C-alpha cells in the first residue's frame, strides 16, 4: 500500500467516513466442563513432553497440540464424540442467541452470519458444529430454507444467488468460514448480528469478518457482534 500510495490517492473506509452501522461488541463466556479442564491439563503435559523431546514429531508435536486445543475450546465432542452435549457450551450459547435474534427480528426478516473456521461440514458422518447448531435451530422451528452453509455453494453463480437471498432476507442465518465468507462477500443489507464462534489465526481475519456487517448499505443503524469464548481453555479472544 505504501508503494502504491506513491502514485495513487488511497482512501479507506475510515478516511471516507462512510455511513456504516454502529456495532455493539459482546464477549460471551462459557464455563468449561470438568472434562474440558482435564483435556487442557493434558495439553500442558503433552507440550512438556515435546519440549523435552520425550516423543518424536510423528508421535506428537506442537501443531497437533494447538489443533487439539482449538477443538477443546470449541466443543468437547470434537475430541470425544461420545462426550455429553454441555447445555452451557459456547456452541449452545451461540445457538440460543441466533434463535432469539431470528425470532425478535421476524417482522423485518433481518439476517445473521455465523463464522466458524474449525469443524466445518463434512460428509463422513463425523460430529461438526455446523450441523449441530443447524439441527437445533431446525428443531426450534426455523424453516430449513432460511438456513444455509456457504460450503454447499461451490460456483460463483451459486454464491451470487445465495448472497442475494441473504440480502433480501430469504436466507436469514448463514454459516461460513473466513476463507469462504470473508473478503468480497456482500451480504450486509439485512445483517443485524454476527457471531464469531471461534478465533481465526490472524487478527486481520477478525476485521474481514466484521467487515461483512459494519458495511455501507446495511439497513440497520445498530448491529451486534458476538464473540464466544470458553474460559480457561486453549484459545480465547
């Protein structure tokens, strides 16, 4: 940008003072279960063993520890599919907020976007938070056609049609990852809430996420951005 600035006049959203909605940020903290506390303690023991070279890289390494830490912080069932579904988990707290806002904004047909880069949809039957939240929202009464996963739309034409449905309020709950639903995704018209279910690796990715809702053209003067964390786990915002 510095080099380009030598031959061009660069303007950002801040310098242009574009009309954008005011965003209220909320940090939603879930208490860890006893199982999650035990899992986090195990991560510490694994990290110590790796540092002492008590295990070889093919047996365990810090990348695996980090990946497992993200799983624990998101939902304990990602580590153990047989683990109980904690009603107070951040996944369930997010689901409850999505349903509440969907119900409260029914007349305006406002939309929401849920960001989660980890535990995306799969076709092999493994547990993932996308299907888990969607199934619970369907059970609460949200029509199936009002919920969409960006991962089900593979072509540019399909994505264009999906984004148009979000802007019109036909699709009112969109799930996506930063990579698939970040830069270039124009869905702001009716967005009333954004949910960060996990924390991306790069701080810039959080900016990309919030840019979907804090955007010119949003009909809502005030919007809410929720960031969910599990206390005392590996990953926090």
